[in-house]
C-alpha cells in the first residue's frame, strides 16, 4: 500500500472524527450520530477510507486496545463518593439488571430472532453492555441530574467489560464438550483467572499511586507513564484469557480513582483528550468497514428482535432492578429507555460471529449484522430522544445560564439577588461558614467548602451550572479557581476581576491564559465595588429600550454615576463583562449596572426633568397659599 494512500486515509479518519465532534457541540446533538454518518460517508459512500486495507490484520487488535483505553478513561472517573445518592440503585441495576437482561435477551434471541441456543446465549451476554463510548457523550449532551446520570454512567462502564468477557466465556464453553469434568474445570479456571486479574489490577493501581504520590515520576512524564502502564497491563491480562484486558483496565481505573492520587485531575484531562480522539476514530473505522449489504440482509425476525430488545426487555429489566432501590418512576422510565450500544458490542460481535460459525453454529453469521443494526438503532433513537425525554420527566437541568459565585461578600449577595430576580439559578460558595450566614438569610443557595477541593465535584451538582464568577479579594486565588473550571465550563464562561497589576511590569502580571474573563469594567476590583456600595451605590438591571433611554444611560455613564457590569441578551444569555458601548446592544437587551442613585441629577437630562418637577411643585405650593389666603379673607370676623 503506497504511503501517500495510507496518509490520505488517516487524514480522512481524523477529519471526519473532529468534524463529527464539532458538529455535535455546535448543534447540541450527540456527536455519535455525526460520527456514524461520517463513517458511512467515508466508507461505503465516498470510499475514501478502507479500514481492512489500511490496517489489515491489525484492525481487531487496534480496536480492542482503543476500547481498553476508553474504558480506563471512563473508569478513572468512577469515584465511589459520586454514587452516594444512587449507591443502591447502581448496584441493583448492575448486579440484578445484568442477569435479567441476559436471560430475557437470550430467550428473545432464540424465539424471536430464530438463533440457536448457544448463539443466543452468547449474543444475550454481549447485549447487556451499554457502551460508555456512547453513554458518556450522551450524558454531557442531555445535562441529566445527578442520580440518573450516575446510574447510566456506572452501568455503562462496569457492564461493558463484563458483557464482553461473559460473551467470550460462553463461546469458550460451547467450544468445549459438555462433560461434567470439563465444565467444572472451565468454571474453576475462569473464576481463578478473574481473581488474578482483579488482584493485579489493584496491585498495579497501588504501585502507580505510591510512585506518583512520592514524586518518583516527574509531572511531565506522568501521562505517558500511565498510558504505557495501561497498554502493558491490558496486554498482560489478555494473555491470561482473551479480552480479559477489558476487565483489567476497568479494575485499574476504578482503583486509581479511589486512592487519592496526586494530580489525578491533570491525568483525567489528558486521558479525556485521548479518549475523544479514540472514540471518534474507532467509530469512523467501524462504520466505514460496514458492508451495507449485511444490514440489508436482516429479515423481519431480526427487526422484531431489535424492537423487543429496545421496547420490552430494557424497560422490564430496569423496572425489576428498581424495586426497593429508591428510584422514582421518572428515573426508572428514563433509564429503562436509554441503553445505547457502542464500540464493544460491534467489535466483539465481529470477532465472535465468525468464531461461532467455525465451531459449527452457522447462525453465528447473523451476529455481525444484528449487532451493527442494534448499535445504529439505539444510538440514533436514544441519542436523539434522551434530552427531550429527560426534560419532560424533569430529570434534566434547564437550558439556561446558571452561576456559581465564589466569595460571600455583602455586595456579592446583592448581585446574586439581582440575578435571582431575573430567574437565573445562582449559588454562592465560600469556605467561611459565618460569611454564608447573610447568604442563607437572603434565601440564596449556598455551598460551604473549598471550591478547589476534590470533594466539590461530589457535593456540588456542577452539571447544574455552566458559569463561574470568582470575586474574592485575592486576584491570584480567583485566577486559580478560573483555571480549574475553564475545562469544565469553557473560557468564555468563567469570570474574575482584572488584576490592577495589568498596567505594571509584565513580571507582576498574572498570565492571561490562566485566568478568566474580566468581570465588569476593567478599572473596578473587589475593593472598589465594596467602597462604592458603602457610599450607597446599588446594582440595577433594566431593559435598554429606545434610543432616548440609551442616550440617557450613556450620559450617566459618561458622567461617572453609572458603571456597566454586563448584560442579558434577548435569548436570556448572561454576559458578565462590561460592553464597550451601548450602540451594539439591541433595545431588548437588559443592562446590568452599578449606579449611584443620589447622583442622577448630575446628568443634564435628569437635572432638567427634576427642575421641571420642582417648578411644578412650586406652582402648586403657590396655588395652595392663594387658596388659603382667599379662605382667610372670606372668614367672618369674630
């Protein structure tokens, strides 16, 4: 294969991968939908990507390793503190729902799809997976509340390796004879293999944590060291049993997530970036490698099987799993619908289908077509319906700007009250319990704790908020907070004061890349606003309105009795940096400002209006005096 052609195919894979992710972000539709479309476009339609020709015999190993890294990236975020509210629900969905789904799917595979029992049992085991490659992007897009999001996330990451390995064990079982001695030997060796993988997974995690926490690995080398260890451990586990590497890296990730490793956030960020590229590329490769004729070969029984899987088996499984779990009917209904299958389902089916045919089960050739059809159907159906259904059931946060304010100063409370009055969700965070007393009295939600603590993500529902305002009296601390949350919310959604050192020598400036957007006007800082508030200044918000009102506002601004803080767009989006001019704002914009009510008469228009009011009052007073004089003149003399 010519090098230019190889580079061309790799370039097309990268292009469709990034294009799919960007379109998903731009349209607010799960990126997986665009990745599937991109794969079909790159492969069967345009024929610019041919994975079998590009990778040859390396296709399955590359996909398997990529899935292993993706599972590790997902499992390293599974801290047990995250599921404090859904612990019982998660365990029941995994340990009760999994076997129920296996049994029901196997029965449906045999009686509905017409598969033989060995093939049906193997396929049923594989279909208990709900791929994290789809679930995690879907959860980000749907903005679900904490409990249903935790259930779906844990189910996807934990069940993915379990389902894949269980399907492989079924295949290995049916490959052997049915003698009692063989069966007992098979079961005992399998249990022993799993225990070995779990033991070494925890041991590897402990060694990594020990080395990282004692700085035996330099910071710049930690991501590469961790990735290399994951690849090595994945390969070692696969030498014990085929695809046991998926279980191994999952155990390794969960163990690391709960061992308090120093710098775990930076490692998560690196792994997330790598995972995005792997998820995108693998989806493009898999869909580009699909022969459309395979999908067209699915008969009516196969279509009925897919419908039963989505509309009957999954709801029944979640209903039975939710009994005595504390899940509401809304949570049961939502999680009973969402169960998209992803890369693991398609990849393992591609391996097991031909293997089952090779040992005498001819209907094994149907697995590839059914698996890809299930992936396509569930990704499109669940990916496009999860967000609107969650909204309907009240299990998704509203699509509006919601703000975390760090720093419980008196004027921060007044600012929060103004935003709350405009129907924005606001919470004030501070590590000083007494400082939060006034916040609670003002009926504003509070978070007591250090916002930079690892505990924050487990006690503060970050998914509910999309903006942050760091307004403590320490610019460096504000910059540190913004740096942490830039990755969570985006650089355009985190704000702080512009440090006044910006006008000084560069050695005294805080780097722009590690701080947030400037809050309000550049000339104001924490102490300036505090001083103005003590002199009677107050926050106000008002619709800009017609040009006459805009001119009055501008006149007050130029007179120094009004400070622009930010504005609210007609689409109810909150912007917390001061506009350079009101000329670019529409009449429907709402201006947020800091004003001096006592200085309104300094503006000529206001002064003239007040003078006119005074003149009227004087005339009324004179008229009253005339009336009194007339009354006195007409009074009878005593």
